[in-house]
C-alpha cells in the first residue's frame, strides 16, 4: 500500500525510479479512463508511475479549451511509496547506516536500502510534427514528471494523421520529435516513448536504437504488433528482446496482459524489464498490483470519494465502477447495472450490495 508518511520524500524522474528500485508498477495511458480520479486511486494500490490518456499535441498546444478538457492534476494524485533499491555492488557509495535491518545476512557484495519516493505522473502525447509537440511539452511540463510519445495507437484515423502506430515505421520522425522536446526543455528532461513490437524484430531493434540515440529516458514496450488485437496473447520474448537492446542504457517497461500479481511477476522475470504496465487489468481491478484478486470494496469506496471530490462526469464514473464490478455480475445484474441513470442510483446500488461508502 501507499506509504502516507511525508518525511524525507524524494522526487525523482520516472526513469530514475524505474532504474533504482525493485518492483515498479505502471498504470497505462488510456483514452477516457486514465484521468485524475483513476490515477489517484491506483496510486493508493502500489502504482508508482501513472500516465494521462493520450493527448493530441496539436490541439493541446493550440487551444486553451482543449487543455482544460484534456488535463487536470492535483497535489495529492501521485502518492508516496517506501521502495527497496535494487541490489547493487558493495563498491557503491552508500554508508552502512543505509542498510536494511537483516542486511548483514545478505551475501557479501550486495547491499540495498529503502527510500521514500513520490510517485511519477507522465503526460502522453500523440504527435507527428515536432513543433506542436515541443509546444505541448512546454505547456504541460510544470505539472508532470515527464512526457511520453505514443507510437502504438493502431486506429486507422491515427495512422492517417501520421501519429500513433504510423511512427513505428518512421523511426526518423520519432527521433525528430524526441529531439524537438529535448531542445525545448533541456536534454535532461524525461521524454519516453511507448512502442509496439514488430513481427520483424530487426525493425524493433532499429526503432529502439534510434530512440536511444535521440535521448529517450525510458521505453515502454507493448508486446503486440500493430495488427494484433488485444485478445491476442502478448509476446514476452519480443519484449525481452527490446529489453536486451536497451540494457545498460535506459530502463524498459513491459506492457500487455498483466491481470494479476502472479502474472506481473512472470512478466518481470521473463522479460527482465524494470517496470510492468497494466491497462485493462487495472480497469477491472485497480488494486491488482497490491495482490488483490478482485477489486476490494475499499477501492470502490475510494473511487466514489475521488470521483465526487474531482467532479468526474457520470458516464465515466458509471463505466469505471462497472469495470470494477464486472467479475461479480451475473447477466441480470449487468443488465440492471446498465440502466442506472445517475450518481445517486449508483450509490444506492453499491450500498444495497453491502459496500460501505461512509457517506
Ligand atoms: C480503453 C483503453 C484506452 C487506451 N488508450 C491508450 C492511450 O491513450 N495511449 C496508449 O499508448 N495506449 C492506450 N491503450 C493501450 C494500453 O495502454 C495498453 O498498451 C494495451 O491495452 C495493452 O495492455 P493490457 O494488455 O494491460 O490491456 C488503451 C487501451 C485501452 C483498453
């Protein structure tokens, strides 16, 4: 669970969190769904890095209305976490005081410590032209810990606009976009890319190499190709291939089919990635990284509080709770659920189901 003691809270960029600590969990960008209340909810259940939904850079840079509609944040959304450093060599500079209790039992040559870290928020953009991308990054950068370039959206309208998965076949454009953001915000500003794997892994190799040369700070790899449906099993070996290409240079986040904590552990071990990202798994169970098999009532209660505090529009609120209850519905219950027309009717339904909302 999230650690609420604010003492000695360190603020690190996302790639450093991924690089430095064990078991980093990531909430995926999801159009419509990864908005502020949902991001804050998952930060209460062991998600250290969250993403906004994909934002169209051109619209965002041009229109203040788009900015208001597409992005909101709060001081509390990221949460704080007590994290274990990865094992590292005893030749590093840490003092013996940093060692964990029981550390002396560890094999010699390895040491690690715990640190309290603020979670990270990444804004994801869809872009094709470097200038609007750099403009959008400049506008959002005071409010987030990094920006991510979407190189995976497979929808045909996106392909026609030369955004999303179109970029997979145009590494030179990825390079230009990443460099434009870095030229504007400074080389150390975190800019990541989220890619899909290619059936020809040499093309994945080339894309990763190009992104690395452009200066990306980390890479998320969705282990499906752009033509594979979300029902297609994810290729962990393709993700592991990308991890190998990037090894020692930037951390990698593995994405695809993380539905439960045991699956998360398998993905971590099989791919060697520094982080694991979930999208649909978290929608159905926002507490999955904390080891829950299904959404605990406490998460539903928190989501009701966050949604009412932040004013989440009813259709989205209803959809989210529907996802969270999905595994418990029978056919009739789902039909009835779909007829509920208002916040009040949802709250009544939850109370009738025995979920204590403490309103
Ligand atoms: C509702 C929904 C919205 C999504 N929106 C985005 C998005 O905005 N940007 C993006 O890069 N991927 C988006 N994706 C893809 C996910 O981030 C993720 O790559 C994909 O669902 C595979 O992960 P999963 O198997 O854990 O669901 C979306 C997926 C879903 C289900």
